[in-house]
């Protein structure tokens, strides 16, 4: 059994095509992927399922990824692994509160490797 087969992932991404492609890829490797269309949904799913890792985009409606990460850190502390997936590579789209940042277009194997490293 590989180490990811028992893991739960929450993935927040407002772009449905990107979200569904990445979630589909992850679903073949982890136990469960819970999908959110924005940070508010992502935070609610994190509260409900206490996932092993949270993956989030930054630019989303209702609540962006930065706000979601801040609230997760307040509620779950520094040990919850959080990965940012973003198309932006600048200071405004960076936070030390995330454990890893991957840039779009996403290398799916690198995403899985990153999850494995964090767990």
C-alpha cells in the first residue's frame, strides 16, 4: 500500500476544468478528494473532514486562498500541510504560511511528490 492511499485531500480551485483534472488525477492516488470552488467552501470542508493535506488556488471568489490559509492556520495550527497552486509568481501571491507553492501549469507528478514529502 502506498502512503497516500489512506489520505484525505481538500482541494480549493475556482476553475472547474483545472479542479476536475487535478482532482481526477489525485483520486487515483489518495483515499478521498473533497473539492471546493472557493476558499469559503474549502474552509468548510477542512473543518468537516480534517484532511491530511489542503491544496488551494489563491485567486478565488467569496474567500481567496490567502484568507482561507490564514483561517486554517488559526484553527488547525502550523502542522496542517497546505500546498498553493497558482498561476502567479510574485510577492502578492506568496505566503510563508503555506508549506509549498507550485506554479501553473501543474506538473501532476511533482504535485504528488510534494504531497508525499509533506506527509
